[in-house]
C-alpha cells in the first residue's frame, strides 16, 4: 500500500506538470493564444484546475491526491498524516514534478523555434520574469496567500462534515481561481514540486529565483493548516476520520465499504486522508 500511494503521488504530480505547465508553455512560450495575455492566463488557470479536478477523483482513493508538498505539509500540521508518510509523499512529488517537466521539455524542444531561454517551460518568477514586474517581497506575499487559500479549501473540503462527492470540484476550482490571480504576478507556483522541474531545466533566473517558490508555498500550507485547526477543531475533540470520495456518508469504523466509484476502500480513505500504511 505504501508503494501504491507513493506511485500515485509520483504519477499525479508528473501529469499535473506535464499537462498544466504544458498549457502555460504553449500559451506564453509558443504564443498560441495570439499574444493575448488574458487568454493565456485563463487557459493556464483552467488547465491546472481541470487536471487537479480529474486527478482528485482518479487518485484520491489511493493516496489522497496531494500532488503538492504544501498540501502534504498542511495535512501533516493538521495531524492527518504522520512524518514518515509526509516524507514519502514529498519525495514522490518532487520526483514526479521533475519527470513531468523533463517529458514536457523533450516534446517541446522538438518544435521549430524552441529554446530554453526564449520559449522557456512555464517557469515561475518575479522581477523581470513577472508579467507585472512584481518584486521578491511581493512574490513571497502572493505565494503565501494563494497557497494558504488553496490548502485551506483542500482541508475544508475533506472534512468529515463536507460533501465528499463534490470535494474534487471544490479543490479543482480553488486551484483554477488562485491561478487566475497568480499567473500575471508570479506565474503561480502554490506547489514547490510544480516549480522545481521547469526551473532545473531552463536554469537562469528561474533557477536563481526558485527559493521563493520553495519557501513561500510551504509557509502558506502550514499557515492554512493552523487557521483551519483553529476554526474547526473544538478543544479536546477527537480526531475525525474521512470516508472515500463518492460515499454519501461516513462509514462504520469497523469494516471496509465499497464507494460509489466501485472499488473497495478503507473507511478513512479520501482526498488528503490516506489509508493506513501497510
């Protein structure tokens, strides 16, 4: 089970980077939106949101579909996973992000006129790399706030009293929303694993500025978890477990159930709430 969860996080992060960063590269690097910045922002935001939505339902029953180190940190702070599992997830997510970026680069570089310095690979950045010239302090602030918003939505959507059938929709829309705000400012990371691969490949300013997109999203994820726990956790309350996506109500804690997705799952399995390691 541990290997299955790590592979799900690896392949999910790789697909998120390949598909969504691929749209960003096509929109802003190759200019397929005809030079319209607005069209590029909307296309990129929708790509990240829709890929996240689809993967949440596809991989949620296996690993919880974090595919983001900041989300994993949020669940760690909220005590929904332990440290060992968080480390496993971080390793799988970072590896997946790098592999996804490498595959995307391999395909993009076969196109006429592609160059790492010119076309790029949808890397995040500030200063001269920002559409609006946002400085480092502004980039840090934006990434902390947007990541905190996204992780807070993930934590709230996966609570025991939330509707599990629509959790993936809420999470996907939240990711699309933060990209609508963030793409013109920093390119939008809110996910260190999304930023590492493109920065390593294109190097230059993207690599030298990578520290912002490693540190700020993690701060945002931890902040979101702290606020969520303050708002929702009653003093002395027992930890609440979750059921799998697709189940209409929490299952008995004594026996596994079959979700409406048609697969047998542990009663605590769902987005962010992963089954116990075996």
